[in-house]
C-alpha cells in the first residue's frame, strides 16, 4: 500500500520542521519524517540549551559558501524580525546576549514546541523514527503525467511530487547526523562542495603545543585572523578578523574566536592572534624599563592575564630578567610575538565537536528563490546546502529563511 502526500520533508530538524509547518498551513498534505526517535536534537542542545535562534544583525556577509550571493534572496524575504514576531505570538521570552545574538530566557524546548505547534496547525503528519532505504523518480503510480518521487521506507512506500531534503550536515553523528542529503544530491546528478567541519576547535601537534598546554582553561579577548603569511597587503586587508574570546585547551585552541576563524581556516595555513588587542605593549614595556625593577613577567602581568605573562616570559631566556635589564630588541620582540602570534594548526576536532558542516549541495544547482534543484520537484534547505553562518544565531536564521523560501514555492 502506497501513501501519497503533496510534499515529503526528510529531516525534522530546524529547517524541516519550519518548512513542513508553513507548507501544511498553505493547505498542502505534508509528511515530515526523520530517522531519529527524538525531534530536533540539535535545537535542544544549541546555545547551551537556550538556543541562539537568530541574530538581529544578520546580513549575507555573515555566511560562508562558494556562492556568497546565493543566500541573499531567502534572507531578505524572511528576516530575524519575522522569526522574532513568531516567537512573540507564542509568548516565548528571549534576551540579547552579545553582538545581536538572541537566546530563549527559559529553554530551547520553547522553540521546538513552537515549531511542533506550527506543524500541528498545518496538519503535518510526522513519522519518527522512520528510515528511508531508497528514493527513485518515476512516472506516478497514480497515473498522473508528471513524475513523482517514490520513497521506500520502513513504514511503507510513499509517493510525492515534491521532496524536500532537510537532513543537515555531518556534525555530531551521535545525535543523528548523516550524509543522506549529499547522497541524494549525487544520485540526482547535483554537484557538491566538499564538506568540512566548521565552527570547531583547532588542534596542534603535541610537541609544538606542549609549552601552551599548561594554559588550558585560560580565556581572554583577542583579535584573530587566518591566511598565508605571504599574503599581499591587499589580501591581508580583505582578511576576516574576529574580535572574540579565545580559550586555551589541552589539545589546542577553542572559544568563540577560534570557532569563528575555523570556518575560514584551510589546511596548512597559520592563524594569527593578537593576544593583547588595544594595548600598546611595546610602548608600555619601554616605559616600564625606564622606571621599574620588576621582572618582565610581572610587568607583563599588568597588561595580559598573569598565566599568559608567566608562560610567555618563561619561553625565552632574554625575557627571564628584570625589565630594566632587558634589551630594547628583546622587549620589542616580546611585544610583537604577543600582538602577532602565528601558529599553524595540524587539524580540527572534527565532526564530533563541530557546530556546523561547511560545503554541501552546490548552490549553483539550486534556485536561490525557491531552493528547488535542477532536478524538478527536489528541494534542499538548511545546513545541507553550501551556506554556512558564522557563530551567533546565523545558522538557525538560514534554516528558517531557506525553509520559508521553499515552503512558499511548494
Ligand atoms: P538539523 O541538523 O537541525 O536537522 C537535520 C535532521 O535530519 C535531524 O533531525 C536528523 O536526525 C535528520 N536526518 C539526518 N539524516 C537522516 C536520514 N538519513 N534519514 C532521516 N532523517 C535524517 N546554530 C545557531 O544558529 N545557533 C546556535 O545556538 C547553535 N548552536 C549549536 C550547538 C551545537 C552543539 C551544534 C552541533 C550546532 C549548533 N548550531 C547553532 C547549528 C544549528 O544547530 C544547525 O545549523 C541547524 O540545526 C541546521 O538545521 P537543519 O534543519 O539544516 O539540520
């Protein structure tokens, strides 16, 4: 027995739930299915359990992808203000934390419950868990002239003229991430941009990292950028620089600064970190040299966190002395190293720790107006597409905006 729907959405995460609800409310008979037992696990764990559901200041410049203009249309037609208005209709309290990032006051569950209520309002049928074993496109079993998608699942055969893939990326496999979306794209001849982990801690070679491992747990505000040390001044000018907190870990670097830059970092490239932004280290150390008998480490501790000052000063004999006895060259080198610390990661913590997956279904094979692919009736929304937001609520805003663009077109 085959069940027939106007639309089938695969993946009941942020984008799939939102799109299914809107499509149902437009009068379509919608099936939303997901292989996980629990709905929207990623929303549940997001934002430390409070879901940073959007960013008030979202612009296309906050997204990474091979086709930077692709996200423009969807983002302009469904804005952060639209999602805020939806939350307000459900009386969900929220607050702004940092740089436009909006979080629930209570819990991410509020967003999940709202999306489920929107699906209920649209009469959406939800099958969960439901495993899909194959999809083919063929003449309709019901004899209509247009082709249809026939989906084999452990709950039986499903037929639909419109199939929406919202299965996300590869991040956090233990809560249900799979490469399903990429496999379907390939099956129907669509191009893929090589996926890689994004918004992820960076790791360093054990030996090279040993002097810094003692700093594990230290957090401080920094400026961070990435790019080749041989970059031209013009390229350096165009480099993205983030002003955020950095966190030292046993294996490498984390914290918002590093998660942000990880989405721009490429294998073999260094990252460049200013560990004392806004502080003119060189001038202040020279001033100290003229008036103080303290050790360099102690003078430095007034300018940067003391653990960092100790670790830095102990890394070179020229810095292990009273500041009055140090040479100008030694003090200037110390200031330069702290203001432009260059180090080359050997990798990332990978998909088990990454908040997002960069790359995905190539935007050149999708309509930016509707999210429909070159394969008629097949749509891709959310993180499975090669559109990745910065840290700070942008990825959910893309899930809502792409889900909305698709639902309007179904
Ligand atoms: P999402 O991953 O939400 O959903 C995909 C769904 O497809 C899942 O339910 C999955 O089970 C299902 N699926 C996968 N394979 C399937 C298959 N073979 N068959 C059937 N179903 C399948 N972003 C942000 O803006 N603010 C934030 O605060 C955070 N915080 C955050 C924390 C952590 C720890 C992570 C890992 C990620 C974030 N993010 C975030 C990123 C954000 O969660 C992510 O970008 C969106 O959830 C993407 O929404 P999608 O609907 O595209 O995928």
